[in-house]
C-alpha cells in the first residue's frame, strides 16, 4: 500500500496573490532540528489590562523610557507603570492620528517622538509632555534617527533636518540636507550603522556625519546610492544592524528587501510579490522582534487584512492572523473570524515584549506559556498544495496519521478535491493518543489537506502520513477495499 508522508512545513504559495488557494502555514514558524523540520505554534498574547484603561481607539505607538511605558492612542499620551500597569494620562498631541516614531536622546534626557505631523518630548524624571517647534511644516515622513547627539527627521520634499547638537528642543530652519540624487519624493528615514538613510520613491541614499560647522552635520555618501525605493515608509524597520522594508524598483517592481551592510538583497519570493501586487499600500505597519531564538520581520497590509512574517533564521515566510468576533469568513465552527495580526507596534521592557493593538489600543505581552490571544483561539493551521502522488488515477485514502508531539488537544482535518472550491467536513484527531489517526478518508484524483488546531496548547507537528490505494471508479467497476 503506497504511503505519502506530507510535510507540515508548507510554504506560502499563491497563484493570484490571495491566500484563499494553494499552500500556506498560519500562526506558527518552522524550526530545523536533527535533520527534520517542525511546524511550531506561535506563542499567544496576554492582555496587560492597564488601569484606568487606555482609550479603545486607534493605537499609534508604544515605547519604554526611563522606567515607564509610554503609549499613544488616538493622540492621547499615557504613562504606564510596567509592574502594576497603573496608567496616567500626561497630555494630548495634535495632527492626524498616525503612527508615532520614538527615539531616546543624548544622555537619555528626553524621549523625542513625532506623529508624522508634529514633534514632542517627554522629559526625564518629570515625564512632562512638551511640544517641539521644528522647521518642518509639510508633514514628517515615517522614521526618526539619533546619531552623534543629533535627532534627525525628514519631510516629503527630501530634506533631512537636524536639531541643535545635544538639544532636541532646538531646531534651526537652515540645518538640513536634501536627498536629491533622484527626482523622487522622500518616503521615510532610518538609522543604519553610522548612516542616516533617506528612502525615496525609487532610490535610497546614505548620509554620514561629516561634522560640518554650519547647516546640517550630514554629507552624502555618494558611492552607496541604491536604485530601490520604498512604497510606504511605515514598512521600514531597523534591527540588529540590518534594515528591512517594502521596496520598489523601476525595473523589477515591488518586493521585500534587506539591507545588510551597504548591499541590498531581496527576501520576498514570487508568491509574496504577488500578494504585494494586490495591495495599494495605503496603510502598512511593521516591526521586528525575536521570539524563542527566531528573529521575525512582521508587516501588515491593512487593505488586504493580511500579516506576513519573515523568519530570518529559517529564511521562510509565514502568515499570522488574530481573532475577531463574528463568523464571516472564518470557515471554522464557533464565533470567531480571522483577520490580520493586530498587535502592530512593539517595544521591549527588560525581557518582556510589549505590543500595542493598532485597532483598539490594547497592550499585550507575548507569553511562552499562553497559546491563545488574550483568551481567543489562535488558528494554528496548515493547508497543503494539491497532491496527486505521481498519478492522476483515483486514490482511495485509508489512514491519516499526524506525526508530532503528544499533547492534550484535538486537531481538525479536512480535504478538498476540486482545487480549493469546496471542502469536506472537519474530522477530529486526538493528538494525545499513541496513534493520532483517522481512517476511511474518501477518494480523489488530486487532493489538498487542511490541518487545524485552535486549542490552548503548545504544538509541534512534523508530517501527516497518508495510506492510500490506487484504482479507478468507472461504470461497472468496483472500488478497491479500503483498510480499517
């Protein structure tokens, strides 16, 4: 009897840039160990429940500074004790409700931040909020840099402004340098190594501290100009001496790029590029974080209701989702429907990762002992490619057995034989049994499988082992006997 051993480390593939057909993995990550590769469920979220509660409105950003968490929700700034989560409102900011960018300044005297309209400081010790007047009047592009006692911000016209040395409260209208090697507007800035990077629509320019006595201290590092721009500056993330962003080239189109040193490399696959091709990039959020030894770059395309995650350790893309009340589009019995991974802003409080929900301002920590999202189920799921076992003859599927950890959880299995148009009913597999298996699984010429678990348990799965017979059902022909 033929046996297929189907790996459950399925890559994201898409024929049309959606995640409704073809293989994918959801809410986990891969880990290679002793010659095998496991699909591991991602950790869950614990609601930190600040008291009094933050406004249930648009989250804009979170930062840890001088022993406190500072969070911005709907242009209100909160100070939160990281031990008791007692909350104090310290003021409000003005301008369009957009993502905020933070940096700690010289001698840790201030937390400086902007909301892409205006700039602010939070003072050390007193934690008073103050507005900072800068020469930028046409909006501030995403990103903020601190380099050699200067804070740098950018405007859409390509100018990069610097504060007075060591004083982020003082700005001069003539202290700027322009990114002008290409005639494109600025999309964002960030710090990388000892450079300030200026991302344009089609280009990326490097600037270094030339210690100029007047105007900007920066000068252009002209040998390092790169002809890859940025479609949305909110996708730019700097971490561990690298930068990741959603880039665009006039010759090769849109993709995800990584800057290591001064050389860019493309890390998106053609399938990820197809997903990008369906987005208008009107709202993007992104950050990087390390979990269980894996460094991840997460970005959400809000118009597509999709979060994609790149694991730098395994060089693999994943799809992460989160619950929402309702049943529309869930495909799962119950009251929940999947949407993008809503924790969109990141900070670290000592050894604790703190995330902010961009939709309602909730604060979460990530927990290795919690495998729900603040009490709601995580859809840990694998969908395979269409498999035909090397022949288009009809297959009669006998036994399906899951290979992985023994945990007190039930996994749901279903299949499709018509190119993902319709699915069988779910069947339950007890993952805690010695043989986690089901029998008599019908027949198809070509088939894809789905494996789903929503229970509050850590799970590691390796493969699904499928026994089948090969035969034909034609008029007057009897199907082969299926094994029990």
